[in-house]
C-alpha cells in the first residue's frame, strides 16, 4: 500500500509541477484576461475554445464529444448566433497528455482570447487545467461524469456526480446481481476516487469487495486482471469497470475469450457508451451494463431531434452517447447564460449560468448553484444492435452532490456559488 501511495503522490506532484510551469509561461492577470475577452467579443464573432484529445489513448472517446460540440455551435450559428454574433470555435488537441492540456488551455485563454472553453474528459486532464482557469479567473465547461470531491467557481460541470451515476448503479447491482464486487479501473484520480466511494457505500449497505486492480491509461495487458477475477470470483460475481480509453478493447475481448460471460460475470461500466461499443465490437459487450444519464434510446422529442441532427451531420451509421449529449447541451446552456447576461464578460455569465435549464435530449436539466446540473439516472443493458435497453431509471432528475456523502471527510458538505458565505465547500 505504501508503494502505491507513493506512486500516486509522484503522479499528482508531476501533474501539478507541469501545470505550474505552464502558468508561469502564460501568466497574465485576471483583469487583463477579462479586458481581452470583452475586446475580442466586440467584433463580428465570439471565439470559444474546444479542448479534447484528438490523438492518443483517449481519442476513442473524445473525438465524438468534439463532434457534438461543433454540431451545437453550427446549430446556434444557423439560428442567428449569440448576441447577434457568430461563434468561432478554436479546436486544440490535448493529445491524451495532461501537461499538454494545461499548455493548450493557457494558449486558448491568452493567445486566442476565447471567452470560454469546452473541454477535457479524464479527471487527470481536468485537474491539470484547473490551476490555469483559476489563476486567470476564466471559465471551463466540462461534460463528463466524474468522481466529485471538487466544486470550482471556474468550472461548470454537465456530467454526473457519483450520486447521479455510480451510487445508483451500486444500489441496483446489490438489488439485482449480488453482493460480491471486483473493481477494475484505469490508474488515475477518477477510478481510484470512484472506487473509494464504492467501498464506503458497500460497507454501509452490506456488499463485499473481493478484489481491486488498475491499469495505466492505454495499457492493454489485462490478462493478470482476468486471472485475478477468476480466482476472486470462482462462481461468478459483479465487475465494476471504470477503465477509460482503449484499455477497454482488450479487457472485454479477453473477458469473452476467458469465458467470463455477462450471465455469470456482469460488468457495470461507467465510461463505456454507444460509441465505445461501436468501436470495440458489440459482440464482445452484448449483455453487459452501463450507468449513465443519457442513452441514444431515450424516448423524448428532444432526443429524437438530437439523434437525427447528429446523423444528418456525420452519417447515418454514427451513434450518440452520454458524454456527447452532455457536451452538446453545455454549449446551449452557455449560450443561454450569455444571452441572459447580455455580454460575454465572465463574471456576468458566471452569475447568469446558475438556474439555466432546458428540455435536453436526456430530459429536463437545470444548472444548480454548485455549478453542476440535475440529471435523470439510467441503467442500460447492451443489446444485439449495440444500443442500450434501458432497464432502470429514476422518476426524474436528481440534484447533484459534488461532495460525497459516503466518504467521512466530505459527508455533510455542500457547495453554493450563489452565496458568498457558502462558496465551494460549506457545512450543510
């Protein structure tokens, strides 16, 4: 355990050091940055940044999120733009490398003078850019479900917090699939923090962790994990999967090759969606599960419109998924906030964003004072066609809890950026 702790410490220290170097290279005051944004937005266009991995291990997931953000921008521009101006998107590649994400974030803010950034997938990339946005008092919109334990004034989060994805999935598994869990994840902050939450939740609710293992992002050496699963669960059991990127390709192919079928070894994933199923191969994932807030099969008029528009733009063989939907709607929520504020000035937009709502493809969503949105929770099972049969959902949207209520250190804490006496962390 000491060795693992030291490895995590060195990883996070390296990320922080890389961010500090970037900050020194690009340092300008928040006042300067705000003045630049106002001056830039006075032209015919409003510049925004898009920052995702278009190469490297995370490209399998993040390129489609860029497609969704571009679609929203195209639609908004076709409808007259924002404040009568067209949106110009400047796209940067984080290249699945966290220091690169920080460097590109600084470039977008200082050199390109964007008024906001839509970006990141992994928590490692988000945490790498966070010091950049906070030092420059800038704004990031982040579309991915994550581990919580964070509530930044400079980020608006449109993905799920654990109480909107992971915790309901664990409750459903306990009620429907058994009590023995093997945890598999990529070796960075999201899976490790998520699994800490799961262990605390199972301790309260009577579940049992029989094993836990991690792979570095991009690593495909999954045979040792498959062997450990067989030993720990000789008669079957639940595998909770928080692997990210193309490690999932090897994992699911070798699961099937080892005869670990979904009937006996159901996998619940929190980073596998329709696009990953399409790229990995539905024949390897059929029968397994995922917990999200949106599936392509959600039956709402807004979703039908979204799916049709996405396919018309990118091809009838393309699929939509939860991160894409969260990315698509965050562009619209930002637009609404700018229009309410009547300006792209950051402080005005930040205040106006709270309370913004829409009938999204996933259902009704609303931006809360914590800078997180309310979301409906759904569990889907992968069908023969590679889409998800929704087997369970909440009756409506669930409010976000950024600070986890199972983890002792954060139990009882909340976040409210609308009240200066509360801010990012207060005792509820």
